[in-house]
C-alpha cells in the first residue's frame, strides 16, 4: 500500500470566488459565475479536441481547506453526515470535483479555458480535466441516500 502520493498541478483556476464557504455549493447553482482555467503551457497539447465538448469535470486541490471534519452538516440538511456521504472541502484528501460549462479556449498557447457554472475558489490548483460524456456517466439505477426527497432531477 502506498502511504504517500504526490500530484503536480497542471494549471490553476481563476475565479471571482475567494472565500471558503462563500462559494455556491455546486456549479449547477451558479450558472452566471464565470472564470478561467489556466492550463500550464507544457500541458496545452493535451487540450487538443477539447473544444467540441460543452461540459468538463475539473479535479482540483481544495487549497484553502482546513482541518479534516469527518462529520459535517451539509447545506441541504440539518443533521451531520459522514464526510464521504456529502460534498464538502475539509476532507482527508482535499480533492474537489466540479462540472463546469466550457465556453471557449484562448490564450497564446490555446491554454486558457473560459468556463461558467463555476463553484471553485480562485487559485485552486488544477489536477486534471475530463470531458463529461453522458453515455458513459449516466446510470438509470442511481440511489441518492439521505438526499432522497431533498433534491429533484432539475435541482
């Protein structure tokens, strides 16, 4: 078993959001929040053919997360739940996962992604980018645990 894993950021998120807890809980609630994802030039070639996708998964480091909190009250409930049953930043491994809308790609190295539906704090180190592919990601038999009755399909 590996006891230590090291990742190098491939870029950085530029966002108007700067305060932990002041950001929207999910990008779906932030359709008008826009920003940029700067992919470092040495990784720009990896963006080839990305422009045809409308949405992206961004994996990033919660750089302003505090101490680990294994039980936390989420924004849609009044009782605490285990950290792995909610989406919250103070995690044992502070890795964030967000879905953003890709609005365009620019920059001298074609390495700047303009995005909207952004829920990531400014300065977050970017770890990876993956395209959203509904045919791969959608499951018909998904159960949503304690969120049942608290969210609808259209939020």
